C-alpha cells in the first residue's frame, strides 16, 4: 500500500510539471533548410546515455526542422504520452542539428519525448504553458519518443513503479 501512494505522488508530480496542453490551428508553411529546399517540421532523436549526474544531465537531439523560431522541449513519458518538461532548448527556422539540451535528471524518466514548440510569445523566452504551444501537422504533435540510460545513477521507470505498486 505504501508503494501505491508513492507511485501516485510521483505520477502527479511529473504530470503537474507540464502536462497542461493547448491547441492551435495548423498554420504551417514548409520550413526551408540550408539549401533552400522545403521540409516539414520534424524531430530526429536516438536512444542514448545521459551525460551528467543524478541532478543535471545533457541529452542530444540529432535534428529538428522548424518553420520558424521555436523550442525543442524534452518531456517525461507518462506511459507513452508527454508529461512534465524536464528540459528545453531554442531552435532556429529551418534545420537544426546536434542540439544539446540540459535536463533535470532528478525527475527524468527513462523514456523521454522530444517535442517541437513554436516561439509565439516573447521571442527567445520559453513560455509554456500556454503561449509557446506544440507544433502540429494534420492534428498530430511533432514529437519523438526515445529511451535514455545513465551510467552512474538511475532514472525513473514508471512501468516498473506501477508493477511494484500492484504487488
């Protein structure tokens, strides 16, 4: 019973740190890359090992194509859905590569979601929620899930926590 309470508290803390969502109409013109070719907003990120310690770490997003200034936000995965934000970094219009993002490893889960957000408010300031909303194409948020591990510390695994709570 004690584990169940901890699991619920952990899920609530993770979700409260950024689960709120806002919707906007699709307003996209294709982004252009360095050669001037059109490309749709996208994110590419591979499974990786977090560089850092049990408080703060770095992850790398391989590529982000954005149709204007924006942000790549790193969300915890709440059973496959974006949860609280554990880190973010700015992206420029067009193709951005090898983006290093500082994350809060104290609350990070072992599966994260990289999500593209627009910079709609004060330029250069991440205003989430509600202003810098996730980018959507045909009603789907531009995001990609990936797994992370750490060498010297453990990241949270909500599936294992849920299984332990049921026992």
